[in-house]
């Protein structure tokens, strides 16, 4: 297993690699690595990098921010990057000093005199202006430290205090937490809530006899006051990841829940469906009146996130009295060994009657599974001057790639990295960013990874049922070509003289530049970027490079030429109006771009051939699967019969296979695929 010193060296390797690959300072690379981890863990929303720093006793610092005006929250991040070869300690006085630097910036930003002294295109203005203009909308300021040092002692409770009429809640992502989150492989980082110490209360409960020794279940009446306080402190970390992403990206606060709290608080328990929650352990004690819960380990709300968020919203924004608001909660306690296996199932089944669709449970969606499978077997063409061919690693769940280095011999790790280089790893959120850029939706890409990802999930989820065969090797090659274009453009912009003289908004420049080019070619109708050529060469041709180099600074000038009422370019880039303005830009492209294009008719032919190969591959894979299932065919038929899933057509197909004949028609294949899907939804676990 990889020790902490090896993990520290690996982090520095990632920082230096990203710094070189994207032409950016090491602190920015470090910020991006930690910000992605923090957002995925629920510590913050997608942060915008805004390096602001002033030295001295009255100095301040903020390196990133995010706004959540719907929930009344402002996120401010500060970077503490040590260049020590060994892991340094992070003590409480250093922590307080870092918090103080953020607080001083906030206090400055809310003053009109300070805002008027800042250059409007600077990173300082980008973060200070929304604090000044939207200050009345914020109830909380969540401050998070990103540090590659290790916290000397970790508190069980979360610090918070009032500053300038706002509640400041403090959080630290040090190196130890960074490693713990990576090890969790996409599962939530455990939260330990000591109700007695932190909230001076306990939760009376009724233990339910479930007839199972694998988990315990409790029925709890959760006071609305306590639930709002817990959610205020821990935020989205309380929500199981799929529900968290859904809430952050898609929903508005539920008005019906708000109305009940305001007008009929005593009826809330009767009207509301309640919460479904999980934990890996609880500490209870017996009182004269029964059992009560003192502490909860690894609490996750898997259904009821909307209720939870709405209760806090009602308290903050409607000044609602929560004294008579109570929520029923079913708390399932599952052993540590089975948390990763069981919680996603509880989440799926608990939400099966709600608006969260399969696309919202996207890490397990067949699209992701298919992309992962292709990435593990499909070798990319050998790059110029490279000794061997390599593969692009699609990371379906957070931490998959790094987990490969946690076990095995040094020689095995080197062999793996040769096959899957660290600069050829793609996360599913990055995948969405690249894809939507080429769909000419740069304003959605600019809204951040979570919202971008959910839009992509909806798009793929709707298309998958009808066109799953189109997501084949050819599609994967095209996406990798888009990755190569995006990353090259990102580095080109970062290293450009015009950008270095006026740094800011690199992420927006990149997505808008590529989207403009794709949109321009699409409007012509006859020629498109030859993605196959990029895949074959694993780089861009000179004609495409020249076009992007010419286009990027003009796109930036167009973005900066915003309407007079626009004060924050970062927020402007999230709007359809910005894309409408940029897409109308007239740019003369170099003639050498023709070498990077392919005719529409030829492109159609390539896609048709890829589709035919995919259909044939699917048939072979399904017949192989049927062969592996033959020993369990009687069991499968019995399960389907007992759940009333067996139609005459599916019974005939299963009987045919049970007799040893796996050569089936397309109609029989469709029937069995539907049957197996329904069986899986009802709890049958196929072992192949």
C-alpha cells in the first residue's frame, strides 16, 4: 500500500505535470487539484480561481470563490502551498493566520471605497465585486484552507463565528484529508457528528427489528431546528453524492415545503415524506423513556436532500420558526465493510419515485461503464518520438487511477504508468466539459463542473436508450481528440504574451474559442474538424494550431467587450447572452486550416462504419454473456417467474438457451435485455 510520503511525492508530481501541461503557475495547479477534490466531496461548489494577495500585517489573501445565492452561501478558498520536500506540520496559529487573511479581504470587499480602487478586469475585482454587490443575499461565508501540510491535531467539531453580521464557517483540506478523500474512491468522506458535544442534544429513537444481522435500523423524529443546524455546518457533505450533485445543479428550493413550514409547521411531520439516511455506526444510551442516539458516524442523507435544504432556506430567508417542525427519519446503520456496496442501492431505491433519474445516478450509468471498458482496451496511436503506444484512462469513479498505485510492486506501477500515462487521465466531469464545448455550449461549461456534468448527463441519458450503439470506439476516439484540442488550447493561451500581460478568465477563453470554431464550421455545413486525424497523430496539425492562436485573443477581446451593466465577466460568461455575442464575432481564419478538416459526407461514412462494428461487437458480447449464464438459467427463470416478469416471449427465449442454443434473433435479444434489466432493478445480481 502506498504510504503517506509516497502520496506526498505523487501530489508534487501531479502539480508539476499540470503546471507544465497547462502552462500555469504551480499554486494554480495545486488549487485546481484540491478544488476538484473538495467539490466532489461536498466541501464547496465549483470554485473559480482568483489569486488575490497582499502582504503585511494588514495583508489579505483569497485564491478562489464560488457563489450560491439560492442558498445564501459564499465560498472563499485560500491556498497554503509549502515547497518542502517533506510534509510540513500545520498548527493552529498558522490556521488562524490564514483564516484572518480571508476575513480581512472580506471586510475590505464590502466597503464601497475599496471596490472603487480596483481594476475591473483584475482577479481581485472578480471576487470582490460579487461580495460587495450580493452581500445582502449571503447568510453564510464558508472559508476553506487548501494546504499540502498536515494538520497537527484535528478537531471533531467545526469552527464558526459571526463577522460583520454573517456566519463564517471554517474548513480545512490538509494533506491528510486529501489522501483520505482519494482513498474513499468516490464514496463520501465520513462525518462524525457528536450530538451531545456539538449540539448539546441527543435524538430519541426506536430500534426496528429487521430480521437481518447485516444492518440495524432506527426510526427517529428529527427536530427541524437540529436538522437546519447540522446542514448549516456540514452542508452538501451530508448528502450522498448523487443527490448532492442533483441538488447543486438542477433544483430550486421547494415552495410547497416552504409554505408548510411557514403556515402549518405543526403538520410538517404529517405532510412530508421524511428522510432516508445511512450511517456506519451510532452511539446510543438508555434513558428512562427509552433509547437515544448520542453520536452518528458517517451520516449520509440519501433521500430527502430537498427537504433538508428547504428547512434551512425557510429559517434563513423566510425567518421561519422551526420549533414545531419535525421530520421523520429512517436511519439504516451499515457496517463499514458494506457501506460502499449498500448505500448506493439504498439511494437508488429510495429515490426511485422522485425526479432523480438514471442519468442522475450517472457514475453507474451504462455510458460510463462502456467508456471505461473502451479506455482499458483501446490503445492510442504511438506519438511522434514515443517508444511505445499508450492508452487514455477514463476515470469513472473518483480515485480509480491513483488507486492503481496503492498496491503492487514498483515494477508493476511503472508498467501501469507506461500503459496509462498520468497526463492521459480523464475524469467524467472533464469528459463533460470537453464534450459540451464541442456541442457549442461554452456558457454551460463556464457554469462549473457540476452543472456542466448534469447537463451532459441529461443529454446522454435521454439519447442512450435509443442510440446506445453510437457510443462506440469511434465516439471514444472523437472525445479523446477533443481532449487533445482543449488541452493544447489551454496551454497555448496560458503561454501567450497577450494573456500573460492581462491574466484572467483562461477557462472561459478556451471553451469559447473552441466553441466559436466548431460553430463557425457547422454553419458552413460542408466541413468539420477531422477528429480522426487528431486521434491518429495524437496532436493538432499546424493549420489548426494557427487558427486557434489567431482566434483566442479576438475571442477574449469580445468577452471583455461586455455590456456596460456587466461588472463580473466570470458571471457574464455563464449567460446565453455572452455566447450570442461571441458567436457573432467575425474572424478571418488562415487558409492552412483546410488541412484539419473533413468533408461532411466522409464523416457520415466513418460514423456509419463505427456503428456497424459496434452492433456486431454487442451481439458477440451478449452471446458470450448468455453462455456464462447457462449454469444459472433455472435460477434466473425461477426468479423472473416469482416476480411475474416472465412473458411468453421471454420464457421461450430462456428455454431455448437452457437447451443449449445461444444463437438468438435480434427480437429475442431485445426481450432478454429488457428482462435482465428489470430483474436487476428488482434485486437479482448477475455474477457476469
